[in-house]
C-alpha cells in the first residue's frame, strides 16, 4: 500500500541511492498476470479440446487520472510476466519426444523473430571445436542432436548483462533401470530450468526491461 511503512522505507532507500521508486498496486499487476495464468490448462496435445472462454466473470480496475499511467504499467508488466509463465509451463509439460533440443532451438528462434532477442544456436560440430566434452558426453545417450542455445536481450546499452543458465535435459534417463515406472513421465521435467530461462527472456522482452539479459540453455 502507498502509505505503509515498508513503502516509505523503500522510497527512502531509493532516494539514498539516487534511484526512482514508483509504487504499483500489487492487485493491478496481479490482475494482469492472473488473467492469463489463473486458468492455465495444457491442451496442446489434446485434439478437440479448447480453452474457450473459461472465465465467467470479468473484473476491472478504476484509476484516477494521476494513477492511470501506473495502473497501465502494472497491467503491462502482469501480462508480460504471465506470457513468460505460460511459455515455461507449456515447454515443461511437453513430452520428451516432442520437446527435443531441436524443438527448444526452434522455439528460441521463433521468439527471437517475434521479439527483440538475438538467438545463436551452437551445433554438435561447434561444441566439438570448443571442447565442450561434458555436454557432448550427455548427448551420446540419445540420437537427438544436442544444442547450445544462447539468447540475448539488450535493453540497457553497454551495461554488463544479467546471465541466466537453465538445464535443458529433455528427458532424464540417468538410472532409468531403477526408477519407478509410475513416475517415469516426470523425467520430462528435467528441462524446467531451461523452460524458466525461456519464460524470463520472453517476459523481459515483452515488458521492455531496462537491462541486458543473456539466457543460456545447454540442451540434450
């Protein structure tokens, strides 16, 4: 809340460090996020099923003229966060025979074309030349080609970037002979680190964050 002690302390710290502090209503940002994630359902591989209009009740926010800009920003941020969350969930839920390293590389390239993200994909020969034995050794356990995906979002000029690295093992076969069959499908979630990086990159680019962000996904 704008008048609470924590907000006052945040404003004080911002002033001491020469930073700008703007209070956005959590309910506004949350509304933007919930509107796209609250009713999430993975239907991509279920033919004939549609999300349709599952939201029977719609809500809105009233903002004064002075608070409208902050409210609009909050909704944009919430929507961008939700977009990133949805991408992460969709990737995480896809089975290993669909969400392969090649599939992840194609998703990255598609996102790069849509948003202001530079994408570079290193192939097996590139990794061999660079001596990336660890990733190449893991990839030997599958006929699927490995990919090293590098995504770069530039929103802050020449400032040092924030770097995110997400594990992209699309199906965890380690110790597969002793794993319980009942939970075998969950091995596809071993690439959720990569899915999180994808989601962060998308959210940052959609909202236009003023920072440089690099996402690295070793996929096998």
